[in-house]
C-alpha cells in the first residue's frame, strides 16, 4: 500500500523550507490576535447596528402617537417608566446619538485593525510566500 500525505510537488517544495524566526512568529501571533479582535468587533458592530435599527423603529412608532399628552412607557435598565411623550422622544434622541458614536468608534477600531493586518500580511507573504495562509 502506497500512502502519501503530500504530493511529490509538495514534498519537493517542502525541501526549500524557510526558517521561522522569532520576529516572524511574533508577527504571526500578532496577526492571529488581531483577527480574533476583528471578529469580536464585527460581532459587536452587528449588535449595535441591530440596536440602532430598533431605536429607529421606536422613533417611528413615537411619531405615530396621536395624543402627545399621553404618557408612554420608556425602558430604563430593567424597568419601565411612564414619561411624557416629548421627554421620551428627547431621551430616544440622546440614546440614538450615543449609539451612533459607539458605532463610529467601533468602525474606526475595525479600520485600524484591518490596516495593521494588511501590513502584517504583506510582510509575512513576502517572507514565506505560498507556504503560509493568512486568508481570513
């Protein structure tokens, strides 16, 4: 029985292995940590965008309230409070602005991480060529 793990071409290419230096390993580790942070921020950004969409829907619902003197329920923490319509709209606007700022900050962080990852990819592919896979 003739079992081979690598093709002949792969075996020949493996003969030209490049030594992994400490600085190379540090770059690989840094890339891995950045990739994990990128995934976490993308997930958080997705949740913030969903929350923003819900706030926009709520704003639309408040616009449809006919009696502006009527008290509306507003959730603060885990409790609901009856507050005047105008105050609810104002608080909703503040919450939406805060959320928009958080989304903007997350997008900036994500852009910074992606730029650093691109730089690391360039360095590592220049050193290792096809022997390393950094595609995410």
